C-alpha cells in the first residue's frame, strides 16, 4: 500500500488503524499484534506481560521490547529495534525510514518545527520538497499535530516511521548543529569573505571577524569530526563558494555533499582547525600543511593530515583521515591474492634494492607501504622514512618530515639517513633526478628502499625513471619490483544479488587477450539501508605486480624497449590491473563498470 499523505486532516495517516485509539503507542497493543502476526509466541507474550505489568516506564515501547532479547518465532532471529520498527511500519501502513544524515538538509529542520516541538511530538523533519515535507515519527497514531504543521508550512505532510533511538539521536545532532551555525553567523552578520577575488561592497555591513575559539564554532568543528568518523569518511573538504561554504565528505572514493554554511562560519571553522593543527592562521596566500591527532567515538586514536589551498573565494581546507584500523591492514584485507602475497613477500625479504609502488592520488599506496613496513619493522631492523608530509605517526619507524623552507628535501633526507645506519628506507615519492639518484645510491650500498611514483601501470614506472634522467643500467641494477594499484568499491554484502544478465562476452572483451577460467559469478548492486542505497560498501585493492627478472632487464639495454619489457612481463606471469579487476568481478566482489572506470586499458 502507498504511504498516506496528511493534507487536510490526520485521518489519512490513520486510515489503516481506524479502530485503534489515537495517542501514544501502548506496549499491550504491540504485544497483541506481534502475537497475531506470529512474530513472537504466546508464551513469550505472557512473560512480557508479567514483566511489564509490574510498573510503567518512560522508555518507548519499541525500545522496551527490543531490550528483552526475544527470539522471533518466524525467523529465529533476535527481535532487535530496527526490524521491530520496520515491522510496525508495515503493520500501520506507513513507510519505514532509516535516517541517512547525509541526505537530510539539516539547515531546514528548524523551518518546519522547533526542537521543543519535535521532542514533544517525537518527530523529525527529514525531507523537504516544494509541495511536501516528510516527517519521521515513532508514534504513528499520535498525529493530531499534523494539521498544525500543514498550516505552518503550507505544504502537505508525509509521515514515515523511524526508530525511536535514531530520532532521539538525530534530533539532538541536527538542532544542535543548526543552532551552533546560527549563533556563529549571528556574530558576523553577512560579512563577506576577505580572500575572494570578487569583492562585493555593501554599505553598513562591515561586520567583525568571527573568532576561532567562539563556542559555536567549536561545537560545529566537533560535530564535523564525529560525523565524519560515523560515516566512514576518508577525507573532509571545506570549500568556499561564491555565496556559501560547502562541506563535503569522500566516502568509499565518492564525494558526498554534507552541509552548507555561511562563508563567515566556514572561515572560522578553517581558522579553528588551523589553530589545532599548529598552522599559521594569518597566512592565507600560500598552501600550508598540518596534522591533528584525535579520537574516534570508539576511543581509538585517529590522525588527520591537513592541507590548505587559496582559491578564488577563500581558503580551501582538506582533512585526510588516517584511521589505524584502515591504514594498517593484513595483505588479505588489502585485497592481495595468494600469488601477489607470495611474490610481494619474496620481494620485501630481499636485503637490498628498490621497490616501487605506483598509482594516482588516493589509490592506496600509503596504506600498502605502511602495512608492509609495519611487518618488516622488527626489533632487529632499523626502518627510516622521509615523507612529505608524514602521513601517520608510527612508533616502530623513524620518520622524517620534508621541510622545503630549510632545504630539507627528499634527496637531502635520504643523504642524511645514509649516515644513520638504516636497514630499510622509505622515500615518500621520487619526484626528481636527485631523489632518484639518492635512492639508487642507497640500494647500491646495501639498503632496501621503498618509494612511490605517479604512473598508470607498473611497466610505465621504468619509462618514468628514464624521463627524469636515470640511466637504464642503474634502473636494471637497483629496481627489483614495481607494483601498480587501484581501489575499487566493493558490493554491499547485505543486498548484492546475482547478475543474471551479465554478459560473459563483455567481461572477456575487457581483458583481451586474456581469458578467465571457470564460471564467473558476477553480482550486481541493489542498495539497502546499510550501504545508503548505493549498492557498495567499502573498497578493495587491485594490484599489478612486476618483479624485475632477467628477461625484463634485457629490455633495458642499451635503451628501454617497452614492447620487449611488456612481452617479457607477460611471459613472467604479469596480471594487469584490469585482469585483476575482472577476477574480482568473477568472484562477485565488485562490478565490471567499477573496474573499467578505475583501471587503464592494457596496451601490449
């Protein structure tokens, strides 16, 4: 049945339950319905009556019932709050909604009702249209207030059922955030940004600078971080626009708009974060870097790398979140197959040589290197790094920050490390000839060197080194392996379904001249509450591992012959990124479209 819409009275919202008395839910009624529907047994119902009959409780009946650890008679599962709420929604003929905070325009909730009104009615506005507003409630029969909202907003009201605990949590978060932003903005008026290339002069609206330590600003920043941790965000973007400031999260590699705030508030948030990151608050003309360590809701330490960039409308700030649970992973969790794990471990057990990890920004190179170095950093081994910036503080490493202002670059850092008796050296990135030569010198003198390059595939790393001026014979003598990688979104395990319409020909065309053995079992994204209806949850790595064998070295003398190197690589068993992705598709972990979007075409 379609959801009732309250347009002129509350009768539409209660058409399915005309015999039920209006007002708050009663646990006795819920117990009767649960028994009638076969969800719980009569014996369990009697136990609940004996327990609840002893006295009243301020808790919502759904919360009380979910706390008894009852077993569903129909499925054998525990009767938890979410499925219990979903059952109630079906029972009363209303849609069930699991609130996704990323899809709620928080700035507009107070337009519909105040926090006092929302708490009293146990409701929360969640969607806002031109002619309709959607309100979540946990009291589907206590809807006499709908006419008041209709008269206030002059829009029809659509009711949905949501969990009482979710409503309580998000009421507090949404209204607190909206109030903090409003309070912060009130202190500046509509003051224009001072760093915009386009200045609009308005007489009588000079305003004052919003203080970074203002209580409203502090609350908004705290909310921002907690919100990002809850949503599994990897990056937080604060972006000044012409009229408003945009807050966006990157989740599973995809950007999501979160909130819009006045420019004055965004500037104050940026200043607050810069203060905490020990950055120069006054300097807004050039890019700056910083870092902050905090704790997530679970109590674990989380590091955030800060980066600012001047833009046309002000200072943009990006915070990259390094959660230890996500940064230091096992090879299986990273997505390594048995073959990649075996070859990678053989390479990393070597005593000297250069191992390169390639890929674009955000492809997981740092995670791979940190996870590898963590395994190698025993008490018997001295691991030293030179990074720009230090991505995450790791106590088992000796980490050095590149500082261009005092002429401490990658090359100077590696040169200094050579006098520190290292066993393993990690160079953040090889950007120029001088850094490459120092890495080569380190490898020639008996050190194992890890570094990164920005190339599309593993073989291109060799030509990249020659482009920056490294002699082919030095590459042949020092580089022992190259690994290219990408990250692709994985299908949500809760809702993915077999893709009966998937074309095996399309999969074969994507990986020519290779072919897959066996019978592929592709799945397709569906979308559920756990994955925010995207069909994807989490990411996994795709790897193209190229050990530098004697056959490949022959393609480097006297000049680099890419065709010969690729032929030798294929003979040695190289699996390109797209082939690795196709194997993940065949296993039902991701989709072909996701692989094609993130991997380069093999040109052999």
